[in-house]
């Protein structure tokens, strides 16, 4: 996995248009893009599924471990992994800051979405 460039992270942190597309079962074809909330915490891009473990994109992300995201006018091939428990409080705080005015904020801080926080990193370039 590769680390994000600081300019890319700043753009991702400011954007509210992240679309996530884990690979389908063939491991090559992107799934249907799903708009989700995202935050940057300690140099990592983190996301949560509103519906917790029952979210289809979440299930695909964990099963395939890779896919793509589109945000801030850019497309990235990425790797998905469960976030470390040590960052969950910081992710909560980042959600509170970025999405303070949303009526959907509180559900995103509950145990279902919180326990399914995903860390997104850049995939290694191929070729």
C-alpha cells in the first residue's frame, strides 16, 4: 500500500463527494459507486457504513479488500482494511466536526457504524 500525498489528503478531507466502489467478486470490475461520508484522521482516510455490517459496499470492501474511490475530481485505486480501534475516537471527532449540521451524524457515531470503520489507503501502482 502507498501513502497519500498531503495535497490529495487535504482535497479529500475538504470534499463531501466520496464515492466508493469495491471490486465485484471477479476482483477486477468496480462495483456500483456509493456516496459515503469520509474523514481524514492522522494521515488516513476513514469511512463508515451507515448501516453497519449489513451495508453491501462494506461487505464487498472487506471481502475484496480493494477497489476504487472517486472524490474531489480524482479517481484512486485503493485498498480497504478495518481501522484500528485506537483511532475510533478521533474518527468520531472528525465526523462531529465535518458533519456537525447533519441530522445523520448521531447514527454514524453509534456502535454499528463505529465498529465497522474502514481505513482506505492507496493501492500500489501496477505495471
